[in-house]
């Protein structure tokens, strides 16, 4: 008999702040504010997306920006984080690293620093209520100037011992070379933060190589296209650089046609550390647990292999060592039950 996946302890390392919002929360906040939502975010949710061309990516970003616009008050931030933590706990996620670009909210919450402090306080309160660990990754935007990334890296560094554990680089990887942001990542690295840029989603293996070579990546957001290069997979396995694979997102954005096309098995068998992620459940319609269900039912992972996926997510996280040891022990107990 298959063991229940919601009781398997796991870490969630690829979840964006706005994208973590519950769909019904988006609807409620929009109605409170008299904001009209497009059909793709209401009656036709989850939206049909395909971001492999510029027009498709623009539509994805437009829907994301509309969703972001409903977060207008500090109470909205606290609600989003509390609900995200509750959802994580219900799915067996015991450690969450949530990614946010403070620039997207700075104008309404008093600037970059005030915004980050608001998010960190909301994360701390939500973690205590849900009984899980939550940390924050500050992410720069590839479509903005690299100097903006340096500003965010300095901000993240100031809070390296107060809840910020990593520095990321998100948005369309076809815009902006990784090397353009190397100075920002050096600032983050000097502060002891993990380097977790996106790569290998809309572009191929070379994008992942640039994240590793130019940004000294500890993990790669997505990284799924690494499977196209045996040499790169060997390199990631040797250096134990984790790929945060988000199958439902890959389908939603048109990276693959169907879930079965995501090369999760190929990466796993090559020894590449993996951490399953939901990316933006608000736009893709599925949180973390369905990614583990895909591993079992679509990719053919036995319970021992599913447990190893959970272990890899925890080992690749920034969770305290004592917590990692406890969670790894609980995974062993889940498997032996």
C-alpha cells in the first residue's frame, strides 16, 4: 500500500510570494476593492498560458501584475503569508523558502526596506502559527537594470541573519545575461546567502551553465533543461547543485506539452539533486503536494525514491542543521512505517 504523501516531511524551495496566494483570496480581495479581474483569473481559472514566445510571456506577467495589485494593505501581506503557511503544513511541507522582489511592493509599503521587514515579520508570525519553518529569498528581476539587482543584494545582505537566506534572479531568462548580474550575486555570497537564480526553463542547458559559472549558483530555479546535456547533468551531480523542478509550471508555461514530458526521472537517475516546487500555484492551479503525486503516478517513483526527493529538498535548503537532521529522521520513519 502506498504511503500517504501529505505526511511525508519535505521542504518547498521554489514558491513566489504573489504566486502563493490562494485563488479564493484573490477573488475576495478583488471584490473588496472593486477590482475587475479578467476571466482568466476568475471564471476560466487556472488560465491557459504559454510563455515560450514574447506575447505569451507578456500575458503571463500581466496576469501576475494584476494579482499583485490586490495586495494593498499590510493585513493583506499577513493574510497571504498565513494562508501559504497553512497550505504548506497541510501538505507536509515543514520548511518553506518563499521568494519576493520587494521592488514590486515598495511604492505601497514605504520603500524597499519597509517592504522586506513587513514580509519578514509576516513570515515569522505565519511560521509560528502553522508550526513550520519559513525563510525569505530576495529576488532581483532580469528585465531591470543590474544596478537595481545590486541594491536588492545589499538589502538582502543586511537581513542575512534576520530571515533572509538567499538571493535570486527571476523573470524571463531570455532577457539579460547572467553575467550582467554577477556583482549583485557576489554581494549576496559575501553575506553568506545562497545563490538561487532561475535558469534552464525557457532557455536550454547553456542558461544553467551561465548561472553556475557566472553567478556561482548553489541551486538553480527550474533547471529542467539541464536534462538535454549529459555533461551538464554530470557536473550538477558532482557539485551537488540542486535544480528546483516545477512540473505543473513547466506544462503551464509551455516548456513541455504534458507532465510526462518533464525529464524528472532523467535528472534523478543522473544524480542531480532535485527539489520539487509549485512556482506560482495562483496561476498554475496546483501547490506542492500535486508535484509529489506526479512523481509517483506519472514518473514512476517508488516510495523509497519519493522519500529521496524529499531528502534532497531538505539537504538543499537553508534550514538549520538541527532541523535538517530531525526532518531526515522523520522521512526515514515515514518510509519504515
